[in-house]
C-alpha cells in the first residue's frame, strides 16, 4: 500500500512489521552517528494546517535521520493565509517531486483527498476528528515494549472521546493487537454507536481498577461548539486521573499536550506509572519506520503497509550516513 491514511487499513501483521522496524531504528538512535542514508536524495514535505509540537517535530526529525531533504510548511504564514486552496497548495508542493507528504488538517478526509491529488506517498498526521494512525502505532509500540504483548490486556480510554482522532485510531489498533478496550467519559463526550467498533462504554470511573493501562485524553475545548460539560472543575472531579485513582500496577498514557490538573493531576503525570515521556520518544522511531516502509520497502519484503503483511524480522537498516 502506498499511503498511511487510516489505521483501519493496517492489519496486525503489518503493524508488527512496522514496530519491528522501529526497534531497529531505536538501535540506530543509540549510535554516535544517528543518521542512515536510506532516503538520501528524496524529499519529504510536512504540511500542517493545525498546531503541533510532537507530531510535526518527530516527523521532521524522522525524515532528517533517514537523510531525506525536508520541506516544512505551516499553514499560518504561507499562501494559505492568502486564500490558496488545499488542492492548489498540494499541486505547488508536488511540483518539487516529493517522495512523501505528511499532512495534518482540521477536516476529516483531507488526507484521502491529498492522496488523490499527488503521486507522492501520503501520511495522515491527523484529520479532524477522524484518525491519527501514527499516534496509534507509537502507542502500541510503547506498550509492546513495556508489556511484551497487548493480548488480553485491559485498556481504558478516558475523557473527550467525541473530539479525539487518537481515541478512534487507538481503539482500532489496541483491539487489533488483542486488547480489551473500554471507553469512559460523560455521555455528551462519547460518540453514539461507538460500541460497534467492539469496545465497552461506561460513564463513570467505577471499575477503573481492572485496567492494565489508563489512557487519558485531552479536553479539546477548541473543537467544542456547545457546552458539553458543566465546567472543567466538575469534569475533573468525576474523570480526572490522579494517584488516588491510579493503582501501583497500572500504566498511564496521554497523547499530549496535557492539561495538568484537568484530565490528569500533576502528581500522576510525574509518577513512575506514567509512559508519557516514552510515548514522545517512541514517536521518532515509529515515524522513521513509517517513512521507511512507505518509501524504501522493496517488493521482496512482505511488509508493505496495509497489504496483509506477515510479521517479519527487522533487517539491518544500513550504515550511518
């Protein structure tokens, strides 16, 4: 498969192949010279229509670690401010013959449209409330490193599920890797019919102690047109993850940025159970693996993303650039 638009298109074997590749890049990251020549002479474009720190910086660094030429475009300050359409922006960038375009956009389906407008490989770095596949992959990678396997693990995703593209992608990815997923939040912040994706839904933290992993979500106030919760104080009183609610064996995750004191207490963020820093570190090697799989995976390898790939051992990546 040429693009990474949705985690729904990536089967378990392909996920495991990407994670194995990421492990190889983690080894490269421990060298004095951390670059490899894999994408030398090729261009990667990052095109972000929404604010981002972790996703944009890790994709940019991933491209540089693979020795690609990088063009980084933020909508603010570009021709988008002058009214240029997404299609025309993509046409302009495609004229530079990029190997890949990594796009974040506030509207669901934007990455799919870009894929139809350019011969470059397209990576969805978040499209509205739809999906964030690379975040799901790095979260699975983080948990696989800590737990060994997600098979049979109980994962609770707590918070603003309605506006979260991470929640949808992670629900699909966690279940695909064998985990049992529970979504928890106020009724106004849980999408109708989400149970059809194979999860359980609850509207209180009662039973949270059963979870092996607690994945807290940010309250996305910028996407809320209506008053969906009475107040942040009341939300925190009922759904905040703190050290009183988090057991010593449970792991804590969050996609960032964190609203300290809202969805998670500061004490919980800084606790030994928190994997938030490990998630950020995982973002680099997993996004290196994604670019590698899309742009450098040869036909002899059965690990093309989304094409029923079987698990394979990660090969030697190459000598430092």
